[in-house]
C-alpha cells in the first residue's frame, strides 16, 4: 500500500459484479476506505452523502452512465479527482471525458504500471488539495485571532487601503467603505512631522524592511489615538513590493497622559504643577480587577475636579498611572497669593480624598501632594514626591528642593564617571577584612570588600559609589572583578573568603551564568568561598533556589547577610538553606546597652545552634562587645577591633613572610 493513500476515501462505481470484485481486490492493495456503487445514479447519491476524496467509475452502466454521473458531480465540484476505468477506447468517450475534466483514463483489463502512474498523479492532486484546505482553515483561524486582538490593515504598493478589519474602523471612527480605496494618510495626525513618514516609507518601500514604532493618528471625529505599529512589506518572487501589511495595538491609554504632559510643557516654561499621589495605590491595584480599578481612578479624578475651585484654572486632571494624578496650568506670573490659594485648596482636596475614599473602597487611601512652579515644574514636583517619605510629610513645595536636585545630579554624574573609569582601567580593588574564630582567637576567614581607585590614585569606599553603581550597567563587573581577585588570593592564603552577592542580581541570567563560569574555572578553590546573600525582594525564587543548589555542589557555603533586620525572617531560611547567619551590625554595636538587641542576638544564636548553623557578628568594635558575643555563643566576630579592611596584597604579604 502506498502510505499516502491510507486516509483517502474512494468511491468505486461499476455495474458488472465480477469486474467489481476483481478490481476491488486491486484497489484494496492501495486504499482502506472504499465505497461501491452499481450505477451512476447510486454513485451520485453516495457522493452527495459521503463526500469521497477520489471517484473511480466505469462508463457504460444502467440507470445512469458513468459520464452522466461525472457531469452532475462536476456541476457541484470542479476539483474532485475522477478516474474513468472502462473497456471502451472510443475517441468520443475519451474526448467527452477530457471535457468533463477527468484526471485519468484507464482501459480494462487494467495494466498495473498504467494504474500506478494514474494513481500517483491523482494522489499528488489530492494531497495538494488537502494541504491547501488545511492551510486555508488555519489561516482563517489565524486571521480571526489577529482580528480580535489587533488593528489590521493592508495597502497596495502606493499606500492605498485594500483591507481593514473591524478594530481599525472602531478606533478610526471611519466605516470600511470610507477607508477602502483611500490613501493611508486619511488617519494621519497633523502634529506628526513629514520627516517621520518619509523615514517610514524609506524603510518599508526602498529598503523593504519591517518598520516598528508608535504612531499618533487622528480619528474621523478629530480625536487623537496612539498605536504601537508593525508594517511589513509583502514581496513577490522577484523581490518587488506588492502590498503592505500593518498590525497595530492601541496604546492610547498608556501614551496619551504622558504625551499630554509632554506637549503641555513644550509650549511654555512657566507652569504651576501639582502631583497628587495615592501612596498605597499598588495595594489597591492588587485587590481589584481592571474594570474596578478604572472606576476607582475615575472617582478620584471626579473628587479632585469637584473640589478644585475655578480660580485655580486647572484645565483637567491627567491620570499618568500607578496612582499618580497631575494638575498643571500655565502661568503668566507667579504671585504669593496664587501659590498660597493653590496650596490651601490642594490640602483641602487631600483631606477630602482621604475622608471619602471609604465610600467607594473599603480602605482609606493615603495621599501625598507635591507642587512646584516655574521652569521645569513637573520635574521638580516629581523629585519632591520622591523625597516626601524621607522628610516625613505628605505635602511638599518642591521648589525648595531645586538646588538639592541640581547638587544631587552633579554628584551622581561625578560618581558615575568615577565608576566608569574604575571599570575601564582596572580600578576595582579587593580589600579584605579579617573574621576571627571566637573559640581560638585566630583569623579563619576574610570578607571581600570592594573599593575603587580614581584618576588621582585616591581610594574610595563603597559608601561613596555603591548605591549609584547598582543602578548602572557596570555593577555586575564589580562582582566579577571581586570574584576573580578572590580566587587569585586563594592561591596563596589558606582561609575562607566571603563575597557579597545580591539575590536580585542572581535573577539576571547573564550575571548568573558568568558567576557559574568563574566558579567552574576555579572549582579547585570553590570550597573556600562563602557567598553572603542579601535578603531582598525576589521576583522568581525558583531561579535563586536552583542557583544555590548548583553552587553548593561545588562546596561553596551560603551566608545570610545582615540577619535580624530588613527582610530577615526565620521562614526564609528554609528557602536559602544557609550554612552561616551573619548577625546585623546594628544589633551588635548596641549589644552593650540595649537589652532588646542582646535578647534578639541570643535568640538568633539559639536558633542557629539548633539548626547546626554557624553565626558571625559584625561591627565588633571593642573587647567588651567581643566578650558578650563569646558568652552568648557567637562563633565568629568581625569588626575594627580585629582589623580594618586592607588591600589583599597586604594580606598576601603577611602570609608569605
């Protein structure tokens, strides 16, 4: 049996029983599903009911001849393959068969080679037909799925619209009839510069490349909408552009508020801006579905509008998302009276929002307000909002912070320059601080600490650069550099080295892979390494779990840094499976006079001993603190009492001398 024929349904029509039985034996060698009929009329009925893939028929039969049956079938189906199997070789029959579009003509008695040739030819047609039907069916599903999710249009090579889906009509407010046959610039927004579209057309028409970007469009009613767009040129076999397919996603709700602000501040530099921020918005967001959240936002906007007097002249409340609502107005002049009046009214709105929020949500919302005026008012107000929690207030006039903004920006840029220089000029330095075994009094470990060297050779401590470094692309290089240098030190000294590692960084695949590569290349020294993990807000703990399991297989130990503060909790220990708890320095340095600190340290040590974990105390600054820690049962101590951080070269020198 030819494999491709297994699923093909065949209708065989023959009036002579003996011939039918003999031919069936041959057909069953090729086909599983064979339907039989004894004349054309019976064959036509079976065709109408069963819809076979192939028809094989005799010509001369009672009631209805084979050719009559073929003629009636061809009226319904021009494509179904038909083979005529007959003892007649007259030219008239042959010509009539050709006119009816018969796919094969086999004379009886059947020649096997001729039969196989005809079957292969017909099989190819059936296979192509089935494949085409399958593809068309899939394409219709794909089109339906795309049409339901996206805004779709097609144009010819000149940009004339040839197809639009319902979503295109809905967002543009034009009907399909109004769009088909029109140039695509029917929805062009006058604000978008000509150069934008010149570049777009150059990409898709001349360079024949896909174009991606956000486009500002204008609907029939004059409203503006924004669409995230992909335009793909469709090419023929010769590489000529025949049409363009455009798929878009409506991003108006995301883009519009920010664009409004952008456009507003471009027109003038003299503005009064108020940012009203719902501080606990993220918790409200987690409680509600999208529709309910929208309703809450609309109610907040309504309350703001109703309670801002007309004399304040704020045109609208712009919802920029994440619980932030911006009011802005252009000023001809700034007067103390105007500012005072605005502040008074905003404080009233703040109070009302907090009071009435329980009417539409079961929780009282917390509201902070930052205002600024003059040049760069929005930027200054944003900065003020970020500083509200630091100065323990919920209302701030951010102009008072303007000089701080500039000073902080200058300082950060300078620090960034130092970081970049250190990374590019081998200025990341490894310092080591001793960790003493409380039982023997000997140094048994060192903590790896990072320093950087500036252009003038000055050595800078982490306090001056680490927070900024963590926000840059250079930060991973600090970890890699410290690890490389630590492995070099372990060639000489015979102690453990602890290296600080951010759990958040481990979540990043490229950082994780580089750390594992460095360990693999130094696996003979890996059992002398301890990673001190900072307990941070982790997005995907399964990644951290797999990483810890992998590095432990090399003999690396895990320590929890700053245990007893921040995110620290005993439950998290089950996830990290550490070997060491490093007690937070704020507890240790107060242990002499603060009973709570001592009790908490004792609790941590007791728990650690029960779990067979080691403990290290940081910030050991004098003999009395050290004695207390020993009495409590802390295993190791670290602090200036035993030694300040030193360049690793100094430590190596002590070992070799």
